[in-house]
C-alpha cells in the first residue's frame, strides 16, 4: 500500500508572530469550540409507565370495538392510539390505530352492504 510522506521542506511551521520565538506554548484550549448544549434526561420512569398505560388503554378500546359499538370505540381507540404515538410508544399506538381502523372500516362496509342488499 502506498503512503504519502511529506518531505521536510513541505512541512509548515505555524508559529505565531512574536518578537522572540523561544516560547513554545500550547494554544489549543483557547481555540477549541465550546459546546453550550446541556442534555438532560426528560423522560422519567413515571412518564414512561404512564405512556405504556395509555398505549394499552388504546389497544383495549380498539380490540373491544371489534365486539361492541365498533364505530364509537374504534374512533376512541384511534384517538388514544395517536396520542400514544406522540408520547413515544409507537408500537402500541400503531397497533391500536390499526385495530381501530379495521373495526371502523369493516363495520361501515358491512352495514353498507346490508343496506344495499335490502334495496336491491
């Protein structure tokens, strides 16, 4: 493997302009960019547990909507599922949204099919 080597005449000497060049001081601390961003842990155990409970409540409403009052409980499950997703529990939230949408759509099409079959 070829490695490029600098010759001595190619090296640059970065001395600061000074009257006497016998000072060999390190200036890296003064030129180092400071970072004023402080990261804090905003999620506590209480809020994490609350988010999980909200996700399971959304999932309960969505699954319960498959058996009783599908449109009402499905919409409630979808709304709470969206709230759960915004709180950071995407798996529970998206599952609740999926079951709620399935329940609402199947119920609407099933009732529409019954009405159309009665008319025709």
